[in-house]
C-alpha cells in the first residue's frame, strides 16, 4: 500500500525523558505520524505510537535512500523512494505492539501499541 501525504502526529504528548509518542486521537479519530530518515538516522527518534483499537492510523515516512517500509502484524508495506513521502494507512483492529521498520536498512522507526 503506497499513498501520499499526511500531517504530523495528532494531539501528541512527548515525554522529554524519552522518545515515546502518545497519540490521544484527533477529532477525526485518526492517529498520524511523520518520520524522516536521513543518513541512517530516524527523526523523531524511534518511540511508541499509542492508538486506541478501531482508530485509523497513518504513518508517513520520507527517506533519503530507497528502502521498504513494513508494519509488522498488519503485514503492510510501502516502497520508499529517495525524497518521496510514502504513507501506510490502516485501521488499528489488532491489539498488541507492532514494530514499524525498514527492511533493507533494518531501522526501527516506531512501535504502534494498539489497546
């Protein structure tokens, strides 16, 4: 699944002591995250995206190198082309913690915790 465009994480609270992200849900009922990969570094640093079961999730990744984005558990993938944002969208209908990573470079981008 490859789509384009997505805003920043909705209603986000960041704990300055770690890299965790908590999505409390936007009025639209959607949790969104924007992640950038530059020279092998993930920004913002890998953390958690907590989502209520049934919410829509959109994760947009922009990379400076070709790779493949993968959401474990949901088995979603998107081709990453240099400089072109790629978005995976899904309904959080499985509970648990699911890693979002790049396949070729093996970078952990975030973990989606569905409760």
